C-alpha cells in the first residue's frame, strides 16, 4: 500500500488554523475576547524559550476556550471547517490530494493542530485517517491541556515511523516548515512546500524536493 501524508497548516491551508479557529469562536462571543490576554505570560515564556509550542498551545486553549461545553464547540467546528477549506486552501494542495486519491493511496493528515477540528478537516478532504494533537476534556467541558504530545517536529517523525510500521509501503509526505524536515527525510518522496529560504537550503542538503503551491 502506498501512503500519502500531508501536513495541514501552511501546506494545505494558507494560514495557521488554530488561531483562526480560536478567534473565530471568540469573535462570535465577544465577551470572551478579554480572556485572550491571559495567554500573554505563555507568549512571553515562549519568546524567552521557557515554554515550548505545546505549552503555548495549551495556554491559549485553556485561557480562551477552557470550560466551554462540547456542543457549542462542535457546532462551531461544523461551521469552521467548510469555511476554512473554501477560503484558505491552496488549489495545488487540493489537486495533489485528489491525485493521490485517484491513485488509490492511503491518505493521512498529520498535523500539530488539535483534534477539535483536524479530524473533521480530514473527513471533508477525503483522508482515510488523521494524526493530530489531542486536547483534554473535563466531562463535557473543554479542559484545554494536551492529552497527547504536541505533534510537531521530531514527534511527527516518531508518528510517521509508527504509521509506516503499521502500513508499510512507498510513502510520499508534504510539509511546509523547517520543523517538518525530520519526517520528510524518512520517506521515499518528501516534498517541502512553500518553504522559507533556510528550510529550502536544508531540504536540498537532505535530498528533499521543494515546490511552490498556489
């Protein structure tokens, strides 16, 4: 079986989807917007390298969406996913996904974004499965802490190794960031999409193809 593994933010979509998701929800409930200020200590900690990306992500979710019941978040996800796919995706990404689907490849969406909406994005795009960052709940209300490691960098590479053990076969993988290079280097057909100049130089040294999607 051939695999095709796609990153989400910056690869399929033009923008970071977590920020769009969180602030799209807050803008529809403006009385919650001041809660975003509670994230500032984590932002400063991240800038000073005292907090990692997972800690920053958790702080954002706990501050802004912590305590929100499951049902309104599910309703927001139902509105958010079609809109972000219509307005914020690269046409070349959609065509590449469709090409792999026509070839009968097993499609996997692997993202550091969260399970509040990534599985729904995967289903909407025709992926067979998704791997993403899990978020904890307290009963029926969102906790906001991470229930899995943040699926970023070397953690993505670890997930890809497990995926290939479960579904061995020739693999294509697409990512956009320098942090995606570890898992792109593990596959037969790794592609860096719209990478920065630094990422493209590192990709070239690692034998990873580079392309531009629009």
